[in-house]
């Protein structure tokens, strides 16, 4: 098992209107911090520490659990706006005048909603393994297998590997390596996502699928910050097609796609993707 600086960062807390937020902060201070917004059923223990180490080499990086998730108390939210409000509460509680946001999966959709609700708070957006806040024409529906795993309260390693990595030898090896990276934090026995929080996320995802495309387009066109969209070409959760459609309706967007990768491309290609993020933030 490798040793990562991110695994040694202690949890901190800050009081917000709705919760006592738990977060971890790493990397050099100064400039605009990079705040990470997590995936469906994810807590701060599930961020790959190798990925965090690469990001934090030159950036002030902050990971946190939203209201009612993982280490953070409060009543779990069940809507996109609820998650966005929680993220805004956290950023305000830290006293940050501005932040860059990197959202993975559901977190990418939340990050875009934060940029709409509080545009002055967000300098740049990175949307990873995600899509716009609603239905995209031409995108395939969730398969029965994907929906089944998403609804499982006790999804095992093979379930997560299926959702996050293509079924190739190279991708599966990368997935197993990702689990190895997580082992130090997960062995500490931190809180998992409660079923109430998971059900709230499922409710929010279900509502998003009913949003008409003209509303999706209007919201994308209202985002004026520079946006980096990135995805794996073989994502069974949120297909790369959604990213391709989204960037056509953004004022200032870059799209990057990774071959041989899926939903967790950002960990499979951690060094390449974090270099892409660093170049985007510095531009």
C-alpha cells in the first residue's frame, strides 16, 4: 500500500446555518481555492488520495461532506438546489470570497447549479464524469444493472468497479489500484452514506431526468464562467454524449475525453487529468 500526503490530512469542522461541516484542506494556501464536490453515495474518504496529492501539489484543495452526508451532520437534502445551497453554505462558512469548483458525477451537476445561484462566488468550473442538470437528447437511459446498483445500500467492490471502470483488463486493474489507494482511509471506519442521504440523492437524480431540454439549454447558456468538461468515453453512469451536448451551449468551454476509461477516469488518468486541470486553472 502506497503512502499519500492526503491520507495524513486531519478533518476540520466549520459551522454553517444548517450543519457543522467536516472538511479537509491540503496544498499551499494563497490564490483561489479549489473546492471539490463529490459523487452520489460518496464521502470525503472516497476521494482517491493519489488524485488529491497531484491536485494539491500546486493548489489549495478543499474536500467536504455536504449537509447530512458522511461526517457532516444536519438533515440530508433531496434536491439539486438543496445540495447547491449546502455547498454555498460551506463556502460562505469558510469565509471564501471566491472558489474554483471541481465536481465529479452528481457533484458536477451541483457545481453548475452553484455557479448559477451565486455566479460571483465561482471563478472557474471543472465538470468531471457528469453532465447538465436534466435530460439530454440522444443519451441512453440508465441500464437495469446500473439502476440496480445505484439502489443497493450495500454495493460491493465489484458493483463499484462495474459503475466506474470499463470491463477491460487494463481498466479493471486501474480500478483495483483505486481501491488500494482508498484502503487507508476506509480502514479507519468513517461514516458511510446514510440510507436517508442516499434516498435524497436518488430523489434528486430522478427529478433531474424529468427536466425538459429547453430548460437545460437555458441554464447552460446562463453559465458565463470558463468550464472544463471531462469524461471517460465508456461511462455507463453519465455517458460522454452528455458532455458533448453540454459544451455546445456554454459560452467558454473545453471538452476532454479519455479513451479506455469510464466514470472514474479522473483516478484512472489521475496525472494526466490533474495536469489538464492545472493548465485550465492557470489560463
